[in-house]
């Protein structure tokens, strides 16, 4: 492959990945707008519609890939689907009960939690520089979450939902590592969206009549953007390394802060900006150090 073609592929991959970050943010933007316009539709309904719509899309991808459906799949696929579903439910509840910017920043703490959880679960012992970066990231998380506690004596429930979504997303990522070694991406998506649809249906069953209101447009816009984000992210890794993809994906943090400020009048404050900056920087360094470890 010539250098010019390689560069074009890299630029294309970066654009796709950046577009996925935008899509993921605006999926939550419409959750927030929809919640404000019609509080009767719960955040869980947004998750259900996203999973159900994604399930039909994943069936199309599965059939196009010419794969054969199997009932007995590796446990990692179940764990991936379960933790991904829980992470999304926590994430959307954080958006609905707080603000979209904070929820996105706290959800993007998952790289730090992946590194932490990999120690007991995968026996991956970090070196000194990785530990230093983890301290850096955890300091940012602490500033972001504990500042309201110091000021008011209470921690926002929406912040706890957001932090929980980051922790659960980390477990989903660790499960994905195992799943990706034993199944195709189309099969992983099929089971993830399928189990997500089944798991969230009982939660929203009584709220389905509310989806007939005009506010359902926000639900479907959120679902479509969430699925578009997943598809764009997957396509971007056809042209990018995992390191480059992780770095570009972290752009969701500044995107959330800037868009939240201008579109939703969400003012993070100095401590919020500092905490988000430390989390963003920590994510970048974690990605870069993992790349250095692989080269060694």
C-alpha cells in the first residue's frame, strides 16, 4: 500500500471515528431533550427502542455476512450483552436525571476502569507509568464527582448513575475482548441487541402507550444516532489502529462539554472542566501507553 493511500485511509478512519463520537453524544442529547419535553417517557424506553432498532439492523448485517445462527454461543457473548445493557440503562438514566455533558464525561471513565479491573480479572499488572496515569484519571474522576459533595454535602444521583455506567461499560469492554476471540462482530452485535431488547422490554411495557405521543420523535432520533455511532465506530477500526481509535473516541468529552454549553445551557464550572480535562488526558495516555507496551 502506497503512503498516500495509507494516509487517505487514516484520514477516512479518523473522520468516521469522530462522526461516531458526535453520533453517540447527540443520541444522549435527544434523550435529554425528550425527557425535558415529555417526562412521562422514561430513559429506559430510549434504551429499549435503541436495542430493538439495533436488533433489526444487526439481523441485516448477520444475514449479509452469510453467517449461520447458533443457539449455543460462548459465555463471553452473554456477558458482553448483559453488561452493555446495564451500562446503557445507567447511562441514559444519568442523562435523563442530570445533564448530558456530565453523563458523557462520566461514561468516558471506562478506559480507566478497564485498566483497573484488568488487574484482578485478567492478571494484567500495570507498570509504574500506567499506575501514574491511572492516578491521573482517578484524580479527574474524583474532582468531577466529589466537588458537589464538598460544596453541598450530597452527591448527585445522576453522577452516580453516570459513574456506574463507566464501570459497567468497562466490564462490557473486558467481555468483548473474550467475545471477539470466539465470534464474528455481526454475531456479537446480534446477541447484544437481542438480549438488550428482551431485557428492557419488561421495564418499559407499561410505558409503551406513551411512545405514541409526538415526543416519540426524540426516542427514534436517539436510537438511530446510537446505532449510527456503533456502525461508524466499527467501520472506523477498519482503517485505524486501536490506539488511534481510542484517542479519537475520547473527543466525546470535549464535544459533550461544548455542545452541552451551547445547546443545553449546561455550565460545568471550573472544577468540572478541570476534572473532565484530567479524564480526557488520562484516556489519551492510557491509549498511548498500551501502544508502547505492544511494540515492546
